[in-house]
């Protein structure tokens, strides 16, 4: 079998931290379907998104480029079809490629390289979250308090949407069982994204588990995080609400695992497993209550760390790979597997298949950045070997030894004994970008968006809308 005869199934969820997944060592959560996918493929222990917030993260996933390279900064700077995505390259090679579910691009009309989009979710009104562009001064995002209130057992439009997405994906795969030409399908679901409301049968599995975070809010807290906390308001989490919210998050992970199982079963039943490459990732993680934080938008492992599993032809089975990887590695993987690796160009990523088949490269550099809601200054992360270095413009850095301190409890960034390591990692960062220039570009673009949509005072008075609603559901702006 040649590589260009292989089908490709890409599955993405939203806000799934790799720390809540059985095959990543969490013995409390039930994820049998993702666990079996990992057992027949390769699991990457140290996988990351490149921007820990939905819209720019998905742009990096689509283009295989960093956010600053394409000027995708926040949830109001969506992918519009330029630069080319891996889907464009597949289209150009005559390979069938489509999507089912959440894309979070600008709209359904832009030429993004997809032959079809079934029930797509795009940003609100083709505009998105303009409030997130306001960074001087940071506004109060009061709707974030809903995260502590919309919790527990029940159904939401998101769980209904995920059921529809997974059912359609299974049906589409079944329809391909007699096709001989290769295809690529991107299936993107929502769970475990908030609201943290999970179907009763899944919530019941964790209701009495007594789940609680283990990491307290740092004291003192880095000023970047303190400013974020003042902007994204989550001061209404009581211990009981925290317990219910965490049980709901675990339940949503098990719920989405069951929907992924439906898709994988359809692949098996159609006899396509042996000639289909499957990749599972999330667009970013979730803080799951650690340090009194929920959601994403920072460089802690819970937020920026994601699951990454690949299985199929030419992929080692049952392997655990410690080479650090990120979402920009998906594009070269897809293109190489399709037999059109020559179109990879100057993208910064590498093929996951190649890395899975090679010796672990523990010193491979992974990069992430953040210029979105709640960021008082630009944040830039370098992961190399045991070290995670986070550079904040105008502030002291953070430095964590992830081998000795995987919970990131001891910030070495202000310790003079580690100043040389910080300098070396900053030099690694500056080989990728110039933080001052990136921050300037982000603020210029965000200022233009603010001006286009009525100015800062109007935008702040209008408030936010929380999460993007699924297709057919109206959006509601407001401060609460």
C-alpha cells in the first residue's frame, strides 16, 4: 500500500486537556475508545496547541503556521482562506476533503479548501469576539461567572450538536466503504467545552467521585495571571460548585469519548480501519479548576497541553512518543500521508508519522503564543527538554522544570541561579519571532477591529456573548 492510497480521519474536540484522558495516565476518567485508539497507534506525551484559545488555534491547525505568521491573534481574527490550508493543497491534488462540525472560521462562503462543510459552526456573525480585542485597559468579562453556574447533569445545545456531528460522521464514513479513491474527513466536536453540563448517564459516573483540583492559587501570583483573573471573572466558584463542575467536565470527556467510539466503530464496520490514518487532537486544553482557574488562555500545562494520538498504516502500534509536538505538525502529516509532501513549503512543523517512527527527540522546541482576551501583555512559550519558559513583555518570565516539577509549582524565572537558562531559552524564542514586533502587530490589528465595530466604549458597554452558539441558535450579548 502506498501512502497516497490512505484515507485520513482527523478528529478534534474542544477544550480537552490531556490530563483528563485514560491513556495519558488518568485512572479516574473513562475513555475506552480513545484508549483503544492509542493502543493501536502512537500517543505523544507532550503535545501542545500553538495559541490557547479557539479561533487562532484552529487557524494554526488549518495552515500549519504560527498565529503571528498569519496574524490570527484572538477570537475576532478567524481563518478566512489565506494563507493556504492543508485542505487547499489536498483539493489542488484532486483528493476529496470535507468537514463535519465546528470549524470556527469566518463563514461558510470563504474558500477554505473544503469540498463540503456539514453543519459547520463559524464565528458569530462572521465577526467573533470583539470584546477580546480590548486590552488597554482590560475589561471585566462578567459572563465568565456563568462557568460556575451552568453546571451539573442535563442536556445542552452543545451535547445535541455533538450527537448530530458524530452520527453524520459515522454515516458519511459508512457511505465510503466501496470507494477506492482516498479521502480526508475532518470531524470537529464541542465537548468538553463549557457549559459544564453533561448528560445524566455520564454525570452519574462521577457525581460521587469527590473530584477536586489539587493546585491552589499561587501566592504571590504572577502579575500577568493576576491581571487575567481580574478580567475573566470567576470569583463565584464555591467548593461545592467546583466539585460539580469538575464531575461535569469528566462526564463530558466520557460523553465525547462515546461519540468518538461511534465514529471509530463505523470505520471498523466499513472495513476501512487498515487503510485509514486517524489523528485525534483538541484545539487547546482546560484549567479544570487548578489554581482556581477554568477555561484556557494561559501557558500552564492544563491549558496549552493537548492530547495527540495517531493510528493507522505506517504508524507504530502501542508506542508512547516523548518528542514534543504541536498542532502545526498536523499539516505536514496530512500532506505527507496524502503523497503531496512537496506542498509543505516553509511550514514550521514536521510529520507526526516521521516522529512516531524515529527515536524520541526530547530537545525538540515547541512554541506557543497568546495575545487574546485577558492578556495584559503578549505571552510567548518555549518548551525544550525539561524546561518550559514563558516570556511576558515588560514582566518577569516564568521558568518551570517539567521533569522535576510537572505540576508547575515552583517558578524559577526570578531565581538568579537560572538566569542563564532563561537567556538561552529567550534566544530560542527570538529565533522564531521578535516578541516586541509581534505584540505591536497584534495591537495594531486589534485596534483596527475595535474601531471598525464602534469603538472601545461601545464594545465594552455591549458586553460579550460567552461561547459561540451552535448553528441555528441565536447569540445573546450582555455583561451577565
